C-alpha cells in the first residue's frame, strides 16, 4: 500500500509500505476513506519534535472495515467507522471515567500511521464507532474532523466549562481553535471571542459562532480581552496552540475563578510559580479523550446539525501529501484532507 513517511524535518514522502495485518485478536483493518494532516504533525516537520528515523505519519482517520480479529464483537466488515487518535479499550477504570486518552492499554495511533491506504486499528471494539450506514461523500470531511480536531476542540471547551451565560475566549485559530469556537457555541456560550490575525480564519470563526475577534496577541491580546470583559477576563478560555506565549496568554485572559481548557501540544512550556499562584484559575486539559464524545458528535454530524468539515480548506490525493504539509506549515491552509 501507499503511505506517508517523514524522513527528516521538511522531508515528507509517499512510499510503498507493507499492508497492515491482524496482529492482535482485538485488531481491525480498515480501508482509509480519508485522512489528514494535523497541526501536531508540524512539530516534527519543523524539527521541533525529533524523529527517531523514518516515521509513518497520521493519526486521524475514517474508513471501511475490511477485516477484524477473532475477539472483535461490535465492529464488522463493511461498516464505516470513525476512531480517535488514541486507541483504547473503553472498559478500564480510566476509560469509564471518560478519559480514554489515558486508557491503561492505550495505543497512540501515530505509531500506526493512518495517512495511508489501509490502517490497523488496535482495540477495535473500544476505539471505533460505526455509523448506521455508509455516509454520503459530503459528510466524510466532518466525520474525519470528529476523529481528532472536533473532539479535541470540544474537550477544550468542556474543560474550560463553556456554557450558558459564559464568555469564552479561544487562543489559537488553527483547526482545533476554530472547532473550540464551534463547541463553545453548541454548549450555549453567550459570548465567544476568537483570537486571530487571519481574515479567512476570522470568517470561519464567525461562521462557527464567534461574536468578537481579537487580532492582538501577547500582553496586548490579554489587555484587549480584559477591555471586552469589564476588566475581569473571560469565564472560560480555550488554549489550542501549545507554546509558552499562548499558555500564558490563556491564563492571564481568564478571570479569577475561571477555567482554562488546554489542548495545544505543549512544547517548552514552563508555568512561573507566582504568576500561576496569583492567577487563581482552574487548569484542565491534555490529550483529548475524543472517544468520550464521538457518539454524540457523530450523531450531530449525521443530522447535519454541525459542519466541522469546513476546517478542511485543502483537499489533496494522498500522493501529494508533501504539498499539504508545506501549505499548513506556511499557514496557507488551515487543515489538509488527504484522499488515499
């Protein structure tokens, strides 16, 4: 099969890779209908996250089940399925508490590599959620978004306790941040402030439910949020970047007693003790337990109540994956969809 392999920073190739096979009795093999490039894939692409050699890429996926292991009971060949970027058994004590990304048997799908024609899905019964029928082609992007960025944005908004009567600020205008806006809107937030300098992303943020746009960042961005909230700061803040500046911007944009939901993959972030102590905010986040939200999100997508697939603004065949990485790296694309 063909699959994406990153050999070094900036060096993305589509190569022949071995076809996946059932390795554990709980595995499934899917034919990938669509995959995509994640913002977190840019960390190794930019050389910030080190690679240990040639690495298969991808952790977001939807597809048709081709084969299942002998212990798989809830998923069958022919079904269209969505899974999350962490495979989980969905039965352990951590999973039952709603934190499948911390499952005691978890497998990071990035170690499998789903930017490919086929993929092996570990712990298939706990990881995959099937639709009732194979969906129409126009819904594929939205179901793909549910595999990571929609569920991650949703978790961030939930962790920030977005809801009725709340003002929510979103730091980051990538796919996760934009879908954090959508999530805050669906959760009933009264006011949603999107922080963005890019007009097309601002327009999409407004489409998803943003009521205000803040173009400033850093201390100026914090001051602007305070100006918009009577000097108090937002009740809820989504942090969807993962840098030192974005994390401190999120914390200092939050009012005393407020909540920060952080889901940006943190790189070289250090929280100054006295600033954190004095902020008097709640911090909750980390790798999103997408599986917790998948059934409800997939139902909303199937009912066409939400259209998270709008974050895909570049659609390429798998063999042109390198173009998709470059476009996202240069911020010419919010998110690249790849079609095997």
